[in-house]
């Protein structure tokens, strides 16, 4: 099992920034990557960003590319999501997830991000 704890959510005005953090614990040796997902009210969960530990490569959803940056440290099992130029459409619950063999198997409890216009 892998446990994930997110932090850093909150209320921010449009155009502002927030930084989310996620710390993994437990069987982290089996984790090959981490991702951030979000779910807005009435919408399906969508991937925001991901990072692969072996290569350090990153990927982003179309709606956040150029505004959000994912980073992390495998040694400390920590992943971050720097969110800049936030928009009201970025509002939602943000989840951290741990990837094992190409599947996001473990999820955090989520942290609320609210962007006011």
C-alpha cells in the first residue's frame, strides 16, 4: 500500500498562484511515477500533470500546459504542482496519485482549489 497526503489548496483570485504538495509513504519503492488530477463539480476527473521518476519526463493536460508545472523528488517521495495564472475554470478538488506499472493505483484524499473571478 501507498499512502498519499496532499496539501496547499485554498482560495485564490483569478491570475494568482498556488502550490500543491503531495507526500507518499508506504511501499513507495514500487512507484514509477506520480500524477495530479482534478475534478470539478459535475465533471469527470481529468489528469492535470504527471511525472515519471526514471526519466524525469513530465506531461500536462491541454488546459493547463504553460501555466502549471509539476516537479518532484523521488528520494523524498514528494511531488509538487505549481499553479500560475489561475482561472476560475481551474476550480476543483485536486488529487495526487501514485503510478505503479502504468496504472494510477493509489490516491490521496484530495485538496480543494477555488479560484474566484
